[in-house]
C-alpha cells in the first residue's frame, strides 16, 4: 500500500475523526455525570436516541446514490465537527438528546463510508493490511487527543473541550472533497439486503449488541461505580490507543494471512472472560485492564468487512456496508434501554453478563464463515505495498 494522495487525504480524515472521538471519550462520562447529573438509567435512553441515527443510515445511502463516497464522507465530517462542538452548549437532558442525534448523524454516516474508502485503495489480498494501517493512524489521532486533554482540560474546562474536539473535522472534510475520482468510490446502489449475506448481517447485529453494552456502560461504570476522574479515563484511553496503534497493522496482516474465521474466533473467545471480569471482579484497576483488552481484541472485528469484500459482488460492497451499519444499529436502539432497565433493577453486573451472552452467540456464528479460495498475501511482499 503506497502513500498516494488519496490515501493521505483519507488517512487525515481518519486521524481527525479519531481525534474528535478521543477527546469526546475522555470527557463525556464525567460531563454526563458531573455537569448534567445523568444517572445510569438515563445513559441508556440517551444512547438509544443517538444510535437511532445509525439505524436510518440506509436512507442516507439511498439519497446519496451516484455521489462520490468521498464527497458524502466530507459532508459527514462537517456535521460531526459542528455537532460535537454544540455539546459545549448543552445544559439539559432534552438538549443532550437533540445535539447527540445531530452529531450522531455525521458520525454514523462516516462509519459506513470509512470501510468503503479504505477498501477502495486495497488490492485483492491486502484488504486487512489497508484497514489495519488506517486503524493504526486513527489510534495516533486518539493518542494526540488524549495528551491534549490531559494538558488543557483543567485550563479550558470540560465544556470547551468539545469545541477543541471538532477542530480538525472541517479541514479534513475539505481534504476529502479533493480526493481524485475513483470508480470504486461511486455508490451504484443505495443499500443492499441479500439473503446470501445473512452471516455478515448477523455478525454486525451481534457486534452491535456487544459494542453498545461496552460503549454505553463500561466507562460510565468506572465513573459512577468506582468514582474515577477525567485524568484516569484519559490515561486509560491513551494506553488503549497506544496498544491499538501498535496492534492494528498486525491484526490486519493476520487477517490477510490466516483468514477471517480464525481471527474472529480467537478475538471473540478472548472477549468472553473480559466481560465476566467486568461483572465479577470489583476493582477499578482490573476493570480498566479488562477494558484495554476488550478494545485491543476488538481490532480483529475489522475482519467482518474484509469477509464481506471477499464474498460480495463488487457492486454490493458499499451498499452492503451501509446495510451492515443499519443492522448493527437495530441493536443500538434496543440494547442500551434494556441495559438501563437491567442496571436499575439488578445492578451493573447483569448488563455485562448480557454482553457475555452476545459474544458467545458471535463466536458460534463465526463458525459458519466460508470464504472463496483466495491465496493469502505473503507478509514479506506487503512491506513494499
């Protein structure tokens, strides 16, 4: 994979969105709890409202048929940057819902285009390496955001950090507008729902269930149950980003070398004890260590998209990715509310046991993966790509 102009522009966009998310992840749990006074049950309703925007991504895909994916991604960056900056003006729960949905529209539009942008640059057999390299660049953006948060959060305050979070999104969007034309980046169909891709949709749905539990409740548990400060969360995310930066290219190469089924099997199997630890080991440091493990193992989930690329018709890849994001967010609307009800009734432990169940189902579904015979790309040859 060469550092072409297209790759640099796409990589900068990945860096910018990761920078945005890095700052948001560092401060959001403390912002919700300390600035807005949210309870664990309210987190589920907020998350469900925000993630509803991911459910309607198929509609975004439908109305952008014929547009270059890079241009639509640029618009997504603009909306994301402005949306996150608007968090700085939120003072009530209804305001939080509205701003969260606006920012989420941009973010989820980007999510279903990110893989298309990366895969458009990948030669056959090198899909994992390209996505892994972009994920590694994203981790650098996350680390930069964490360091900046540590340095200035006490000076500028939590609210103003949301404005800082959106700073790079606008220039990154301008950069994507200038991405050279590429036939692979023109969406031919709005969305694609075909029976033969059922396994891809299933894995996305189950990963959405598992991911929503972790995203909604893991860091919030550290703040609400273990009472950790912004600095603790930020250091935790810096460690996570550093390990992800190192590991993402290796996961990508591993996928290309051994295939999607072994990688997903190992990552799901290792995630099972992580969720048990979330539930049953009442120690903030153990919880934090398990969170790092969960995030690193999650890098292997990029294999879902490389699997789709290998089994789908070329014209189906982009619209199927859009459908995959929407299928994932069916769970995103249901699971956070269910988790909130379980938290309120039985405590946070039951929420993570629910996540354990979803991972177990993902592990079982992975065993149905079958990929047409494509010779794996040798690791040595990748160095010059």
